[in-house]
């Protein structure tokens, strides 16, 4: 009960600045905590408070997905699969979290609910689209949150908010009971202030789910991340992943690479084209999802989201089919890298958290639009479906954190999490409580 | 009227998406980026036998 009351008190204290929560489930949380207190059953997450991006179904609440339009939906009648599994492991849901509209976002800004804010500087972005998840965990309000990642929406907020995040292998965790965005690319996963909690949450949520046809039929493969890095072959992704990044992003990767004893850099083949193909699949599948809402309620969208979706609806289908054919080629050629490596390293974001309202980035001497370019390093990796642990780095004399992607072969979350645990234990990567 | 403006006008009409003229510059800019990126994918040679990524299991 104490941890839940502490979380509820922190929401009251810190949310007026962070704007991370869109709903607080205090009554439900207190009832659950009381039931746990009355039970002798040992559970891995017993009494640990958590919150979820507001695209997860929570029984009794409409599933907003960051939108105005979804406020007219009836309340969800059941919790999402991953909420049920977290609570079965003893965790206690305390609320729903702010996010970019319909998850088409890398900033954490939201025109309807206002932006979720960076815990280390409230004038800066939390990152999107799981911005409230990053803000709530980074701000020390809850130790664990859940979010979604289509093109980087777990890894970007992890980077900007200085926390650990896990984007599992595509298909690893059930998406049942979550509002979709891009069926070909959507993933769900956890955020946490430390690797132990990240692993506990991940282990609690694994396993097949007949309610999600994309979910793997592989049985749960619980991870023990305490094994160290002996035997892990680590390589840095060069080429595309070194271009356009700020000095901080590159220094963070190099810091992690040195700590893990990385070998020679390797190139991910056709990474720029993979990012392009992910962009096309996202724009068009997202448009198909929202086509009827674009017809009926175009004025109720965030204009920036609406205009991208309308453009996506107008892309010829033949180009989308080619992007999906290219994905197969890219997958086959990406897997070959793992003949000589177990872990690949790349920046999460090209820079630390930008200012709220900022619309351009200065990258390698060039001014580029901010929104599409925050995800340039995350998009090719999720397009391949690879599991990634995002780990936070505080460089000397920096006031903001920045994240590194610790990437493993499909279904080898264990390796990415072992590396993350080692980096945390070595003091290279850590969450820093806010002042 | 350029080709993208024509595509926006005709395509939105065929799809029954109502468009305010004030939205067109932003839609056009987004469409230009998406089609440019799609062209880079289109330019990549793939064999006829290359299967698309999604697999349907009945």
C-alpha cells in the first residue's frame, strides 16, 4: 500500500508540471493494493505502481490514444492483456498517460491535453509518442510505465527522459486491448528507472495471446539479466548511424561501446532506404486506419497529424507493396550482421531533448524539420523488428541525458538486457532522480 | 496546378475526404516527402519472387 500511496502523492505533487497523466485510477489502485496487502502470495511485482500510455484499454475509461475524437468512444469493458499480466504479477495500475495524438509523433506534444514535459527541464520535450510514459518514469512518479513503439516511441522518450526502455522483438508482447496505429510495425513494451524493474515487467508480460494474431506463439522466455557480458560480441553501427548526429549522441554511443569492449564498426545495409520504407508503411497504414475519421471529423484532429494522414491516404498502393517487399529483403540482410555480433549499438536520438515548440533541428550543419528527423536512428531498427534496450547516458557536464540503442537479434532480448544490466552496474548508464 | 495539387484534389474527392483549401500546402508538403521516400524504395531492385514481409496464416 505504501508504494501506491507514494505514487498517488507524487502524481498530485509533480503532475501539474510534468502533465504526464490524463487519468488517475486512485480508487482502483487502493483497492488492488489493499487486496495485495491482505494476501500472503509472493509475486514478482507485488505492490509496484505502474501507469500506461493512454492507448491501452483500461476498464471503465475510454481509450483516448491521445485524441479528441476517441473521447466519444464508450469506456473500455476490459483491461488490455499487458495490464492484466502486470497486475497478475502484483503490479498496481495508478493511471493513464499523455501521448502524441494517435501515436503519430516523436515530440510528446499534444494539442488537446498539452505537452508532457521533460523531467529535467520543463521547457523541453519528453519525446514521443509515449511522452507521458517517459515523463512519469523519468520524473520519479512511477517506477514502471508501459508504452508503444511503432518507429521509436519507446526509445525516443527513454532517450529524452533518461530512463531504461525495452522495445521487444516485433510480435513478442501482445497488443490485444491497445488502440492500434500501424499493424505492420506496432510494438508494446515497458519503461523503468532500472534494469531490474524493466526485466521484471518484461517477464511478467510475455507469452502467447490468441487475442493478438501478430503475437508470437513462442512460449514465454523469462530473462535473467544478471549474467554479465562475457561472450557477447558487440559492434557499433557505422555509416548511416554516425551521420547527422550531434556530438552528444555520438559520445554516448562511444561511451557505451568502450564499456562493452565493442569491436570494429559494421554497416546496416540500406538503412536509409529502410527508414524510407518504414515512413511509407506508416503513412499509408495509418491513413487506412483513420480514413473514416478523416471523412467525418477532420477538424477534430491535431492539424499536423491530419495533414500527414491525408497525404498518406493518397500514396499509390503499388509503392506500399514495394515497401513491404523491401522489408523482407532488409530483414534477411540485417540478420546476417548477427553472424559476427550479438549486440549492435546506435544512438536513440540525434540530440538530447529539444525545446517544446521547436520545429527544426540543426544536424551536421544542416537545418532539418524536427518531427520526422528525431526518429531517423530508431526507424530502421524497428522496421527490421529487432529487440532494443534503450539505455540512458549522462555525459560529463551535460544537464540532459541521451539514450543509446542496445540492439540484439530477433528473440534475443536476453542479450540486450544483459548488456543493459552490465552498463547500469558499471555506472555507465543510470537514471538520475530529479532535483 | 501542379501534379501534387491535382493528386490531392482528385484523390481526396475519390476517397470522400473533405479538404479545406487552407490545409493543402501542408498536405502537399507531406505528400512530397512521402513520395520522395517511396521513390527511393521503388528504385531498389528486387526479384519478382521477393515475398512481402507480412505473412498470413489461416
